[in-house]
C-alpha cells in the first residue's frame, strides 16, 4: 500500500504533526514557512533574498510552491525586510528576556507574521494563526509556539506604530547617511528606500513609444518607468528584445562616455550586462570582462535576447592585461547600499567594516582600469553605493596618486531631469529621492556614484 509521505518537506504540502503522523497541510502554511525561511537567511546573514531564490538546491522550498504562492511568499519577505527595523523593535518590546537562543525560525516567524498583520492586507487572526502553526511545525521554534501567539497578539492589539525616520535602516547605515548627507537628506533617503520601487527599463530605441505601449512614463534621461506588477517576461517587447530592466540611475554612467559609435570599449565587472547592453546598443565594439564565468554566461544570454553582441572575457579585472581601449567603464563591486530600495536586505547582510575592504579592492580595480585606457581616452568609474569611501573619496585618492588622470565634469545637459546629481567636483551622485514624480510609485532611483576621467 502507498503511504502518504511522512514528516516535513519545505515548501511541500505536508508537515510534521506529531510522531509518525502526517496530515494534509493547513492552507497557506507552506507559503508562510517559505517566507520565514527567506527572511531567516537574511537575519542569520547567511543568504540574501535573491540568493535564496536562485540557489540550485532551493534551501527555502520556494520552487515547490505554485506561482501564486511564490508571489505571496516573496511579497511577505519583501514587506518584512522593508520594515525590519520597526518589526524587530516591536518584537523586542514584547519579549522581556529577549529572543530564546535556540528558537530556530522563531524570529523570522514573528517578524513575517507581524508584517502581514500590520502592513499587508492579511486579516490579523489569519496572520497570527499561520505564524503559530509555522512555529509548531519547526523543530526548534515549536517549543515557543505559545510565546509566538502571545507576542503577535500583543503586537496586533497595539497596531502599527507611527513612522520614525530611519527606523527601518540598520543603525550603522543610517548613522553614516546622517554624517555624510545631513539629517534631513538622510531622512529623505530612508523614506525613499522604504517605498516599493518602480520597474525601470532601458530601451534600444523609442522611449516615448514604449512608454505609451507599456502604460508607463518616459523619464528625461530615456528610461521607461512603469508601476511594477506581474512577470517582467510577460510584458510586451520582452521576447523581441526591445528593452532590458535597469534602474534609471544605473543607466547614467554609460551615458557619460558620450558618442561611442565604432569605438572599442572595455566593460569591467560587466555581468549581468545592463551597461554592456547600453554600450553595444550605442554602437561600440565591447569587450565585457567579469571574473564569474557563470555570470558572464547570463550576460551572453541577455545580449542574445536583445540581439546585441559583445566579446566576453573571464578574468580578474584587477590583473587583466589587454590591448588598451578607446574607453573603459568600471562598475566596481561595492557595498551596494544605494540599491537598498530594490534590495531591502542589503544593509542587514553587511557590516560597516566591510566598506574598508571593498574600498581597497576598488582602488586596485581603478589602477588596473587606468592602464587599460589608450592615452587620451575616457574612463568612467561607478558604484551603486551611497558611501563616499567607495565613490568621491576613491576618485579623490586616484587623482592624488596618478597625475595622468583628470576629471571631465558631468554637464547638466547630459543628465536632463537629474541635474541636481552633479556635485561641485563634476562627479555624479544620485540619491534615492532624485527623479521625483507626483505619483509616488513612479518616483526615486538607486543611489549611484559615477565619475568621468580622462587618462593622459
Ligand atoms: C555591480 S555588478 C556589475 C553589474 C554590471 N556592470 C551591470 O551593469 O549589469 C559587479 C560584477 O563584478 C564582478 N566582479 C567582482 N570582482 C571582480 C573582479 N575582480 N574582476 C572582474 N569582475 C569582478 C562580479 O562578478 C559582478 O558580476
């Protein structure tokens, strides 16, 4: 006789109800367990949300869910991470002795449960009951199912707290933004990164037409912006390769190279290829370099969909030797704090001490990039970080150690609609509240730094 499967299967439809017994799972429970596991990867600093969704062995059971439940699990994890500071404070306020040491998924269950009750349209009793059931089904958290029930009922009874600027940004990061940009701008950055981002597309041609066809708006820099919903691959123009997804701020650095038609351009740290696509679409002969063969393969697939081409080289850009090019674009690995709006887990996964290590790598990459530019050619350096050590200070230090390099300041007419991003040194520094729009869903951008340099 075939017996029903026993025990726990992440994302499956069965869970352990007691020794040797298995019953059909409560509807919605698998989705909550997956959401808690996605968030747990971030709380334990073991996996980013994207990594949990992409890793082959599917550590959270995400792929076992159907499409609707996947969307819900992702939404719960996303809202939780966007509100994590507030949710952790609320949970801590209900726990006299703090979180139990061996609670397994307990913290993730509590914050995802509270997020659904306070910030999503999930009835509070459903959010609490499913959180308690998720705790019962976890081998460690089950000892604290009663505690989970009491904590969540208390949080629900109090309701959502008033918004406090910076409450959902990790303390170390908010303190940095306050020091760097001042308290008012830091609060505006925090508010902007707390909102759901729009979907930004770089189009090969005809931004106005594509904005009309897709029901979005064309930004003055040429990016087409839509309110995100559903699968990107289902949107008109995806399969014919008319556009690719790229934040409006991420599309600025390649523009700084100006007219590159027919020029040879080396794109360092190129994968997954958003900037390579821009360079190739502008008519350059592009060599895309990345140290990850797997990510370069994804770049080639992306370019193939777009009907664009570039040569690819798997190499460490810090030691690459190649024939110098007319221009080089270096999009260096960085703390990525400027992408907090799209990746609300960034600050929770990183430590402040990571920044110094990244800055050292960026300096090596910059020195190598300078060597790869023909005399008289241009180098654009960029990072998706809000931290000056990775941006402004990095270029200041390069100028001080290499007399061959000088800044070619960005000009306002090159950045229509975002002229305020040009600083007194001629560097480009976008902040998440740039690209304002009356419809809040269409406002904002990633925090990027870019500098254009001439190598003599
Ligand atoms: C910020 S992402 C680049 C995004 C890309 N430029 C785009 O527009 O789509 C950073 C990339 O740098 C690559 N990378 C990191 N260190 C590198 C190195 N030393 N040499 C070459 N590539 C590197 C990573 O594999 C990753 O693909």
